[in-house]
């Protein structure tokens, strides 16, 4: 599916998909700060990809991962150019799973194609947290 973005002025853009879904984007430094920033969208795309990858395994294995939450922290660098320098991902699992199921779910999350689309010099870390018994 494609997305169509339009610059609306004043450091604000809106995007739409053919199905009518919309997203609004502001500049993180000079925009109004009312909408998502471009790096937020990168983080959301990564988190969604990881969750959907785990969801496919969960469905196949009969596991319930509903309630899983992903927090993404993106750090920008300015040298040698302004870009994403680091992405820290924390996956908060809602319940404990067997060690074998943990391996399957974590492998699925780490196989997300978005996760493998960043430059080699972008530091990417992922931490999975499970409830304490």
C-alpha cells in the first residue's frame, strides 16, 4: 500500500493511504508540535512490525500476546549529518511464556524486516521484559 504526503505549510504535513487512513506530521524543531514527528513514525513502524511479526508466531503457536507493549526511544545525531543514530526498543510482555516460546517470539520480533532496514552505523538495541513471578 502506498502513502501520499502533502506539505500543508508551517512545517506540517498530512498523509493519506488509498483506504482513507490519515496521518499528520510536524517538524520536531520548528513545527507546532501538535502531531507526530518523522522519527516517531519510524519508531511506530518498527514497533508495529515487531508486534505483527510476533503476532504471526503467536497465532501459529496458540499463544496470547495481547497486551504486549513496545517502547521505542530514538536518538538523533548531527554528525556527520543529522540522522537517527540509535534506537532502543523495550518489549514489555504481558505474561510469562516457556523458554521455547520466548525464543520463538523474540526471534520473530528480531526478524522484522523494518528492523533490518537501518544503516549499519545505527545502534539498535532490543530488550524483552517479562513479568516477575
